[in-house]
C-alpha cells in the first residue's frame, strides 16, 4: 500500500534540509513560506504547492523523482492513461 504522498514528500524535504544543515527558518525564508507552513509540509499535514516544489528542486539541485520516488510509477501510469489516441484526419 502506497504511503500518503504528502507524507512522502514531507519526509524527503526534511531529509534534504537536514543533509544541507538548514533550519526550518532558513529554508522557509528561501522558499518564501512561513516556518509553520514548512513544518506542515514536512509533516505531511498540508499539500505542497507546485511552485514550492520547483523552488526545492532548484535550491537543492534534485529531480522531481527524488521528491516523489514511490509515486513515480503510479504517476506515469496515470498520465499515460489520461491520453487518448486520436486518428489523424485525412485531408
């Protein structure tokens, strides 16, 4: 059973922050969010905004897959299933 995506992302953000020696105050300032909001992201309480995800990717030079590793296959399958093949029009 897949863990909650918010929890997974939050753990990965916290791990990145710790590995880079940053406090919640420091990273929150870099992301343009409050310490409380960052704490909620790290605990998986709040869904993280896509703009914050991009900031994290750029700050730590990591890939999207690093933040969302357990969801990558599910996400890929979800995207694939959302596309519908349309026959080209004969002109």
